[in-house]
């Protein structure tokens, strides 16, 4: 008994077993995934690294660079932002430690610019006179 089905279709059987990446919208209302599966996917997505565009990477380095890349003059706000960024970096390099004298001793703190709080580095006790 011969079949009228083309045999090459059966040979390419793995063609439909895997879907293509980004083949559907993640927030499609007609998507048949359960709410739990959608939430699980979003939790996974939180831990994935975010790829920044060329302009976003340039803006992190220099606030005036995106305008310069497009051949434009940077705005006043961008130049002020860059000046503030340079002043903060110079302040970080020059002023990382503070010594606070108290009744008991000297506590040296280092300011954490990333977290916004002070870290006690060491404590030097001295006699109250």
C-alpha cells in the first residue's frame, strides 16, 4: 500500500518540536499560559542581565556623550550633570574617610556611595581626660 504523503515531511519530524525564541508576546491576553507560569517567567526575567543600548552605555560614562555621538552640542543639563559627576568622583577620591572624635575615642567611617550609608572601618579608643 502506497501513501500519497510526501516522505520528506516525515523525515523532518523534529521541525515542530521546539518553538522559536520570542515567537509570541509575553503579555498576550489570548496566550494559554497560566498566571503562575507567567509570574514564574517574570521572576526569571528579573535575574537576567539587562542589555543597554549604545547611547545608555555612553550616558553612564559621560552625560554629554550621547549628544556628541549624534553630532549635536550637549544641553546645559547634560553639561551640568557631567560637571557634578566629575566633582563627586573627585570628592570620592579625596574624602573617603572621616574621623569623628567623641568622649570614648575616634571612629573612622567610610561613606558608601553605592548604598548611601556609612561603614565603621575601625575604632581607636582613647582615655577621656
